């Protein structure tokens, strides 16, 4: 929402690096704000949507800067799907499918960037003259990390469009590697921070929340933040928390718990709120219009994805997704940021203790990654 963006904008102005002249200061604010908004949004997205969001942001920045056009973005998304294989010249390469052949034809005809440069105009001729190298590149396990035949030098020299042009040739010819290529593209155009796995600790989420800004956990199968919230509540001397498992007849209980917590500054956890949408609909007005709420009051909401959740409440909440992170590195990072604390590492003074903790965390991440394979 606009209010949430204004909060991030104000935070960026206060905390970004000071610089002179004014143009340099504006540049620092923009860089700080871009990453700040990315982290804010990333926290509330599921893993399947995070790459798409980062790619959209990167391309939009390039379009606003005049480096890319909307047509470039469209051709990246659609490739050669608008071409008819019967109306085009026949595919001369036995090792290419007709779909990829149409993609290549579209790539050769598209003018890239604001200069309308036909960068790949001769790609079909180049492939016919240098078929062995192109087939070798096509058959690579990681073509996005290998030099593109006949075009590598030009791609490296073009610092502005080069990364996008490399992304396009991978997407058009090796669609299965597009995700990895997108990550490399984002890293080269923005920063390595945008492609590194990140996990927001519950302490950071708490610091950002207020009495009138609840935390909404979006749940997936098997996820439950209650333990983490209770552990934080113990450190903040707010334990035990008031928990209400929403469902039939629980709205009155939730209302009473909240009204009491408004006065004594307690913490309330509303679990499975998708089963209590009626109370969710009135909660926004209650939070915003109650004249006096104790500053230490906090509301934690857990909910499965539902289109019935009120948009007004959604916009004032800090949204956090709970699901296993994607990738071994991200899994270990999540474990160390949520379960393994400095206190735990210092608990036992033995040379092998930290090794045992790491081994257990590593095994946990391996098992989590294997779940997707059954």
C-alpha cells in the first residue's frame, strides 16, 4: 500500500548514507530504498514468487532508466510463441525443436533497447557457419555460465544491455535454465545482495511492528511460528502469550483477549485466522480506531492463503511467509538465523560442539530439500 511505501521511504531517507552533492545523496537514497523495498516485499512472498518479483523490479528499473523498452520485456516473456511454424522457413537444425527454432527467428528480428539494435540479426547464419560450437553450447549443463558462440565479446563489452541479451539467448534456447540465468542477470544489474538467500529473524520483525501494526504469518503445510513467538515473548517478559485458535464460537474469545491486551500490553496470537474471517473483517477498525492501546501490545496472526482475508487489514500488517527455504545454502542460513543462536553455540564449552550443531543443521537442510522428491 502507499502507506507502507511511505514508511520505507522515510526510513531510507533517515538511514541511507549521507553524501554531497545532492545528486549523489539522491543516488544513495535510491539504492538504499530499492534494497529496503525488496527485503520488505521478499519477506511476504512464497519462494515460487520471489524470483518473478525480483525480475520484474530489475526490468522496470531498466525501462524507467531508458535502457530497455516494454517491447524487450514482452519478447522475453513470449519469445517466438506468436510465430507460425508453417509460415516460416524450415528448421535446418535436427538437434533443435521447432519451438526453439521459432524462438531463434524471433530473437533475430527483435530490435533491443532504446537504440533499436538488431543485436542477434545474423544469429541464424552464425549458427549455420558454426554449428558444432552452437550445439556444444546448447548441450552444456550450465549454458548460462559458458561463453556464447560468436557473440561473447560483444556481450561482455556491452555493460548496459549485455546481461539482458545473454539472458534472452538462454531463455530462448534453453528455457530450463532461465531461472538460474535470471538470478545472474539480477545480480549483475542490481547487486549480489538481491540474489543471496535472506531470512528475517523474528527479532527484526518484532522491532518493525507496533501496537497498531500486527504481524501476519502466511502458513504452508506443517509450518507454525508459535514456538518462535513464545521464545521471543520470554525474552521480552511477555510470556505467556494469549492464544486463540480461530473457528466456530471463538470470535468472542478473541475479542475479549484483545480488549484485555489493549489495556495491559500483552501479546495475542490468533491462530488459523482463515477460519475466523468474520472477526478479521472488524479487526482493522478496532486496531486503528481504539483511542488508547498500550505501546507494548502486539498482535500476531497466522493464516492460510485465502481470497476472503480483508484487504484493509492485509495492508496494515507486516506480512511474513513461513515455508522451507529453497536451496541448501538458504536452508542452513534459515536454521542459523532462527534456531541456532549465539547463546546455543556458547552453551557447551567443547571443541566439537559447534561442529555437531553445524552437522545437525546441514542434515536438517538436506532432509528439507529431499522432501520435494518424496
